[in-house]
C-alpha cells in the first residue's frame, strides 16, 4: 500500500535524517540532447553571435545576441530569447526577438518568420528532428544578411517599403537601430 510518507520519500521530499535526500531524477530526452547540442552550438557560433545562459543548469532557456557585421542592421545589437520545449527535438525551439527593430521577417511583437522554426512549412524547410540548435542560430543570424524574405513577410509594411523605396527602408532601419539596438 502506498502512503503519503512513502510517496514523499520516493519523490525525495522526506528522508530519515534532517536533510532532504537527493534522489536521482531521470533526465528528459530534451535535456540529454541539449548537453551535446549546446556544446556543439558554442563551438560553431558565427563570429557575429554570442550565447548567454541566465542559469547554466537550464540549458533549455538562453539569450542569443546577434551583432551584424554587414548589411542594413550593421551597428545594432539584437537579442533573441530562445526556449526549448520539453517535446524537443520533435518540436522546434520557441524564439522571440526582444529588441525592437524594423525587419520584414520580424514583427513589432518580436515574432520571427523563419522556415526552420515552423513545425511544418510549405517549402519543406520546416523543423525536423534532424535539425539542431546550431541550425536555428545560423538561420537567425542569416536573417540579417542573406535570408531576408520580402515575398512572404511577417512585417508587410517593412517589405512594402523595401520594394518601393530602398533608401527610405535603409533610413528607417537605421532609425530603429539608433533608437533601440545600440549598446
């Protein structure tokens, strides 16, 4: 018969001594994958990126800083909050841009339009269990250089301005960089 004391003891909340006993908890698949993937990601980071963990024991939550060294967003510091759900690697990480910017693939709320972050996508480039965190980081970094998508934008106003007047687009991007993305 299972008693409350037995359940608590099994869960590590009660022990025979005054100190709580630590029982081994099984690591989730996500956490086991992240140990390897975080190490690989840190070794292959683009020189324009930096990863910060607020808590080194919580590999499933971190901040990515991207400092573009070319293009429209040159001179800005762009922060992304990345959270990896328990269902990882069957589902993609959740990414939010926490720096306000003018970008066709990132809206005012910080939502990011990047094929690799979609559970499924029309172009076949969506998330797959074979993808890794380094792919996400490289994809986000590429949004500031060669992965700009003006055909299927998340921020329609930014895409329309780019198509109508590239110089006005450049000026608006730089206004946002100066106002929100300078360190």
